[in-house]
C-alpha cells in the first residue's frame, strides 16, 4: 500500500483511493481457486485497513504455503497422502528431503528438546510461545542454506554429463507444518503466534480445540475442550492474521473432542448433546462443595478421590438423551418405549446441534413431565463441565471448523481404521472436498493395534479416504533415541570399530551425505563466498589443501 510518498499531506480522497486499490487487490486474491473452500467473516477493507503503509510483501512462508497446497491437492486428486514425521534439527530435515514431501514440527518434541527457555518438560504447551516458531526458523533457515549450497554446486557443472553424474537434485525446500498447540492464550495470542509462524517460515500450522491453560498432549488424560465457536474464532483469527500479512498459510484444525472429558463452558448449544449432568434429584450438594467441605475437615487426596467416586456414582451422571431413554424405560404408561426413544433421537442427535432447552422441551412433550438433569452439580473443582465426546462429536466439530480450515483432524486414542472411516464419512457428507489429516502417533502401541501387513498398508488405506496429510508426530526423537542407544552401547564395547563399521561404513553404503560433514555443513559454499569477497583467492579457505575430507575423495558423489 504505497502511501508513504505522501509525506505529511493529509488528503482524504487520496487515502481512501489507496485503500480502495488495496481492497481490489485483496478481493482479486480471494477469488482465486485456492480459496474455494474458505469462508471469511470480514471484508477486504477490514484487512486493507490493518496492513499499514508498507508495501505488501510476499513472505517466503507464503510461497511455501502455495507449495504445500499444491502437494496436498495432488495427493487428494490421486487418493494418496503426504507422509512425514516430526523433525528436530537440520540433519533430520536434509535426510527427510530425499524421500518425503512435507516436514512436521511437533510441539511435544519442542517441549522436551527445544524450549526457548531451555527448560524441558512434557507436552503441556507451557513453554514460551516462541518455542515452536523458533524451531521453525531454525529448520527453514537450514532448508534454504542447503538449497543454496546445492544450487551452487549444480550451477557450476560444466556439462549435461557432469550434471547427470550428480544425480537428480534434492528438493530441500520441503513445506513445514508446525504445531500451534491451543494458541498459547486468548485470540490476541493466537494472532501473534500466527504472525510469528508466518515470519519464520511455516507453510502451515495446526491448532487444537483444547483450553490453552489446561492443554495436554492429545494422548493424555484430563483434556478439556473449549466451546465450538471459541475454536472457530481462533481459526478465523489465524486466517485474518494471514490475510493481513498477505499470506496463503495452510490451516489445519484439530479437534481433541473424541476423548475429551471436560469442557470449559456450556455456552455453545452445539456442545449440549455431549455435556454430562447429574440425574439424581436427591444429590443436592455439588461435587465441588462436597469436596471443599471434606477439605475443611482435613480430607487428603486419597479421601477426595474416594469422595468423588462415591458422589459421581450417586449423582447418576448421564448425557441428556440417556437420561431421557432411562426415564422412558421406567414409564409404565408408555407402551412402545423404543418407538418413543427413536422419535426423540431422530430430533436430538450428536449432529443435530440441538440445545438442551429444546431437548428438554421435546422430552417433556413425549414423557409428560420434566426430566431432572443438572450439569452444574458435577463440575470439577477447576470449574470445568463434564463432557463425553466421541467420534460423532469430533465430526460435529470438524464440520463447524471446516469452512475456516484447509484440513481437519480428529485426534484419536487408537489407530482405528473403522473410526477413521466414520470421521471421514461424517465430514465429507457435508464438506465432500475437505482434506483430512491423521496423526500416526508413537503414543499408540502399533504392535497391539494391527498386524504387520496392516501397518504396511495403513497410510495408503487412509490416503484413499481423503487423509492427505499423515505424520508420525514424534519419530524424530524416537529414531534419534534408538540410533544413539545402539551406537553408545556398541562404542563402549567395540571402540572405534563401532563407529567405523556401524556409522561411517553405513553412511558410505547408503549414500548419506553427512558422511562428508564438512561439505554437508557448507564449508565449500562458504569458502566460495570468502574467495569471492577477496577477489578469487583465499589462503584461509577451510576446504583447501590439508582438509581431512580429501580422505573421502573416491566417494565424490556425496
Ligand atoms: C501431535 C502432537 O500435538 C505433537 O506435539 O507432536 C502430540 C503428539 C502425539 O502424542 O502424537 C499430540 O498428538 O498431542
Ligand atoms: Mg502438540
């Protein structure tokens, strides 16, 4: 938006014209096919006004987002999937680039190995909010460096034969999808986090519908989701930030609702079906009051847990439709009980988004009296409501998120193909073109989950269902752990034989370029820069005569 040349002039017409021109540009951008599946709840003018007077630039991450979009589009058209895993460092991404077309940055891995406060811990997203963006910057810089290094070498080839001898180029610029956790706070934090990711090279980010204060890894207990609209607002905020920054950022909306047991508020009627209430009118004192009373009387943790168990058993905790079915089954006056239950369930289901008020009204019409159902009493001491999600709950949420995200992802507790089918069908019934993501988590016990043959075909089978992006979240730490364990053990026992045979020789056999780590690290590239700066010669060039890498000369392709 080039209005800076205007100096101190205060021209109303001119300012409005500049804004109008920007609005036209933005509208043209939004009419591209890239945005066919995207809904925006604000105008181009809303965005233009927030861009400032600096000329709109295209961030490198936006170009990477375009690339990611194309990669996923192609997989979608072919019924295949981009497969990747959580990368920890430049070594991993350069090796991954040879075989995989996307890179993942895991919040969990960053939490335990790369927090910007250097304080390790489990996956609670309680690390500083620049932790994952910082890792993204680290890896994106390395990608660009290795790309530049390779380009120079190939550019210096003197003939087609020499180029052929180098083999095909490696695409080091593999789009990165990074973990934005639960946004690290409210919407302003979501906005700032998104901005950081765009500035630091992320092609895509994912955000989950957990509370940011109680956030847990998707495979841990005690997960609390936020109301549907609150997460929709996060997704809108991400897109809004990307729009202000002129970025085509890919958004992945994750739902943790499948196994969530808590929700922060009952405000969104779409959640009502899944909120648990007490059904025994004789239980008057809430769980929190009961526990507080016990604490004043000196109860310890064990006693409190027992009190909670007894309280919940007595309170008859149920979802409303279960309470209705139980009431019908107890009602002598109703002859065809199942027909009445079916009549209710046809109107009040996991995907009907019926409010509890309307459900109660219908229940009263069918039963003749009001059902006792109270979701305030069982609230936990932190103030959260009890929630019982499930696959259909995740479908309901994914449908709500779909207009604001490029991909949707249901976090699951088990790698269950049938469940993946149910989720895919549920989403695609309303959004047939929506792309899906799948977490091939090392938190699952894959040995117990399926046969070896099924493990072999799992990704392909999910790909056919529309899961275009699949990732082993933590394969970075697991493979490092395994390799280092084996090497340290063998090294202690066999000394240099362990290194020479199990590392160096294997690098040679497998053509692993890190074998020549001086070259891999870019010593030749940097020497070139040094020589260039000094008119073509340098006595201090690192790769000159005397460099030990001469010893690997016959492995010249590496
Ligand atoms: C994907 C994830 O958010 C991550 O940080 O890697 C974790 C990891 C995992 O358990 O696979 C999660 O799923 O919550
Ligand atoms: Mg995570």
